[in-house]
C-alpha cells in the first residue's frame, strides 16, 4: 500500500508494548471495517500519514483562529477611531 511515491527505508527498531498493541488493534479494526489487510509497515505508515494530516489541519485551524482574533482586534481599534 505504498500510495505515496516515495522511497522505502528499512530500519530495525523496537516499540513499547502499548504502541505495538495499538498498532495491532488499528490493523485488525481496519481489516474489519474496510476489508483491507495491512501488514505492520503499511499500518504504521497509514497511522503516521493520518496523524500528519490531522496535525496539519489542527495547525491550520489554529492559524486561522489567531488571524481572526487579530482581525477582530484591528476592526475594534478601527471602529474606536471613528
């Protein structure tokens, strides 16, 4: 399931048991809900991609919120000067 046209990096690493349990639960849930079997590599890549997209969306929302507050402040000071 290498949907991103990127190279592949091979590394050996250890995961805490709780992280591995989450990976396996996610993998099993994906198979039940989508009918799609993912190996551990594919599953971890999907979790990381979803996390990246969620973080990007959250950061975008935060930036928009800050910009809106700044605009409101500017509008308030513009109206006070009228």
